[in-house]
C-alpha cells in the first residue's frame, strides 16, 4: 500500500514540477517552525468540508477560538454548522515548552461549504488567515499549518507557494495516515502572517498562469500577394539589365571583321 502510494506521489509531484509548480514532496516545508494552530480540512459531501482545529498554544481561550471559527464562515459568507469545542491533556516534555508536565490542548470542529473548488483546483487559505489574525498577546497567531486531506493539487491551478508583503505561503504534497490505517493524498500549507490586520490579508489562492511567449514576427505567414507584386516589379528591371549588358549582334560582327583586316 505504501509503495504504491509513494509511486503515485512521485508521479504527482513530477507532473506538478513539469507544469511549473514548486510543491515539495514529503519532508519538511521551508517553513519548518512550530505552527500556532493546525487546521485539517476533509471532504464530507460534495461541496461540504469538515474542519478540525487544534491550538498548539497554552491556555488558549475557548471563546476566542469559537469566534475565530465563526469568522472563517463569515469570510466565506457562510454559516458554519455543528461547532464543537473540546480539550484534552497531553504530556509536555522539556523540549516542547521548557518544563515537563501536562498541558490542555483546545480543539474545535465544524462543517462548512466553499473551502474547496475542486473543478478549479483552488484550496482556500485567505478565510483562515483572516479569521486567526488580530488576537492580542499572548494569544497572537503568526503561523498556521493547513492540511487539505483527500485532495490532490491540480496542475497549473492549485497554489504551491506565494509571498507578499502580508503573508508567506509554502505548500507540499504528501499522504495522510487515517485511523483505519489507509493513506489519503494531502496538500499541506504553512502560512506565515506578516500582519495582524485581517483587512490586509488578501493574497492569491491559485497558481499564476504561465505567460505565453511573444510571437516572433519572423515566423508569421508569408503574404504571397505582396511577394508576387514585388517579383513582378523586379522582373522587368532584371530584363532591362540583361539586355543592356548583352552585346548587340551588329557590333560584334563589325568588330570581328575589323580584327581580320
């Protein structure tokens, strides 16, 4: 199963490279720092997505997370459905947050429409960036990991990476392990927010189309009518030159008689 999936992933990545995309294949993205929030998007029904959110931050306010989830829907002009919040305790080693112990992780899940346009190969990122920007310290979110599980990038359409004055996005293709042991294709994005103003967080969510090279005028079609006119005009001139250079028969005969004498 894993061998076949690896072959499929390699084929997919090679096709994307051929199309000019810059998706990484497996491993870490260029933004390998720890994210503040991990968001997982999965297909529920056609046009409907399940969203799972996990805050990798200590003591994050549940009310703030609820408002941010609602803001995702507002950015799409949609109402989210079935919002649920939960907490779970995890072991916290000294390498994670500076001291051993346990920490309460805050999670949320909901359903929504409009995060994916499969026909166009667009996986939405702006709604999440807008929703999670703007929180005051110590709950400010600067780095997001967004996983689109069960979706494959579309050549020349799905965004691979982009950097603007307000955001830096890096994507990679991989496979996600499911609870039943199966693997599903996945597109992972790391989104670094350079501003905390949601109004400024507008950036491309689709790949830029390859520019068509300018047509070389010398390779255009020949205008045969113009060529015929030019040749027709040149032909009499050539004949005049030929007859002007050709010696007359009378002069040649007279010169030969003169030589015999």
